[in-house]
C-alpha cells in the first residue's frame, strides 16, 4: 500500500509540474480604501515593483513606498511593523524565527539566477582549489553569503582556505573594494556582478557556480508580509501580489522591457541591466521543503542559534499567491 501511495503521489506531482500557470483576473477590490506600506529594495529582480502602485488603484488600494538598500533593513522594518510587505532574503524567515518573532510570513519567491564568483582581472581563479589564499569579499549573513557558505560545505572546501573580507553596506561597496584591489574576488549579487564584468574590471569564474546547493538553492529573494497585514489588509495584499506577478509575467516574456524597468528601478545604465537580465529568471523557485533545509543548515553553520526548521511551516503561506494564479 505504501508503495502504491508513493507512486500515485509521484505521478500527481509530475502532472502538476507539467501544468503551466499564469496570472488570473484582477482580485475583488477592497470594500473600503486600504493603504499598503511597501518596502522597495533596490535590486533588479524586484523591478516589477515599479508597476504595482498604478495597478492596485483599481483594487481601492494605495501604496506608500519605502526604499531600502539591503534585505536586512527591510526585514527589520517588517519586524517593527513600519512596512506591511517587502522583498526580503530567503533566509530572513528563519532568522526572524530564531530571534523569537513570528511576525513575518513568506508569500512567494521572486527569481533565481546562476551565481558565479566575480574575480578581479589579473587574478586566476578557475576552480575551487584556486581560492586558497585569496581575499574574497563577502556580506556575512546575506542571502548570497548563505549560498556561498552552503556550497563550500557541500563541496568540502574549508572556509578558512581563503581570507574572508567582510564588506558592509550595499553592492557599491563591493564594486569599489574590488576596483581598488582590496579583494581578489567577491561573492556578490546583481546588478553589481554584471556591472563589474561589463566595466572590464572582473570576470565570472564560471566553474565556481554556487547557486545550486541542496541546502540553500537558487532563490534570490521572497516577498514577505507582516502577519498583521495579512489579517487586516488581506484584500490589499492579494491585489499587490496580483499586480506584482502580472508585471513579472510581462518581463519574463520581454527581456528588453525587463532591462528598461531594471534600469529605471535601480538607476543603472541600460548596458549593465541588459547583461544582468540574461542571468535572472523571474519567478520564484522557493518552497516549504527548501525553506526547512535552509533553516537547518543555517543552524548547523552557526548562523542562527537554534534549529527552527519545524517552525518555518507557520511562517510560509502560499495561499494568497495561489489565489492570483490559475492553471493553463
């Protein structure tokens, strides 16, 4: 009987995976005007944010934008209740739970991309052995750092085989550090990866791909809301997701439109964003199983003080995104 059930489940999941989904019709408008405070983290894969404010007006919703440079700042704002919804890092649910807060609820992933170590021109890094003795810029506790550290662990590459240079602030600080020669390579994020490569200051070490670890995976971020916003502004949150996914769907089909919006959203030159969109695949790849593996790994790595993998189930709610998507 167990074998039969397992086989049936496997076939059902395979059928589901083969099914494509698309954004459905506009959700029902809120009965009374609602305002959403939304965190705008200036990374390219969140460029669909540009179109949300206009689209949600038809749902009787207005957007109050709040700009952030880092996911960590957006997470802090959500925890304090100063924003209702924002893009955050895939690890932020586990971090918040480990800090004793269940105020954050993950709604959907946003994008994925390959991750290559970005190496300064003149430095030879072709395989994992080549990082020995190199100075590598990292952002400790960032989504990219989790991907990097998990991959090293799974490949049995000692973390102390290279010199980790902690760089604070946004991606510009990494760009400047590499251009000055303070580091030999950086574990960075878009659009700053493509910016360094497009300027000729660096190249992608493509044999050092670190987005595919079993523990962390390729997800670049997620949309999260406060539990209070989901409870008291559910129609507004649902309409926000509909507007966001609608723009995301358009961009996925039109790379040039994505590059143009990316340039406008981040203030970067179009030649940089055109290169960056070649790497980014819009649409989340995150699920509960991956979140739980992440949480356990973060604890094993000593990043968070306790294993909250069992608690993640109450911090992940895909039901709202399911409302705005439909099978094709």
